[in-house]
């Protein structure tokens, strides 16, 4: 169950008027986007392979549902972005992730 501020059953976009998503909204709202995602899992460790691969694939549906819910809830933040804005956002996110990886790698290695 999502927190109230991320619940599509309560959210209405201020900029587009989209929302509240209730009932069979896929048939009553327009436009609707369909997105297919290919997930490959390859975990080669004898005795654990099938269990780990099954677990990971079982988690994917929930992770993608959570992500797509947030994309909808955040529509007012991205609806007016152009391609340059998107590229800047991607670069900033890439930089932040790289910094986080370095910090966490330092914690794992015991570095300050």
C-alpha cells in the first residue's frame, strides 16, 4: 500500500488534471501508455541459481509497479520538460549515483 502522498487513488495533477485513478481507469482515461520491460536474470551458483533467479523475477512486478506509480505521481515535475531538460536531469542523476557508489564502496572497503 503506497503512502497517501503517492497514492494514485488520491492524486490529481495540478498541471494536467489527470487523476484520480479508480476502478477500471485503463478503459476510461486517455492517453494510456503501455510499456514492456524485458528482464533477464542470470545467477550462476550451484544450488542457489533457480531460487535466486525466481526470487529476483518475482520481485520485478512490484518494483515496476512502484516505479510507474511514482512516475505518474511526479507528472507535474516532468510534464513540461524538453529534451535538454531531460538530458541535464539524466546527467545530474548519473553524477549523484556515481558519488553514492564511491561513498558506499569506501564504507565497504573500510576507507573513511
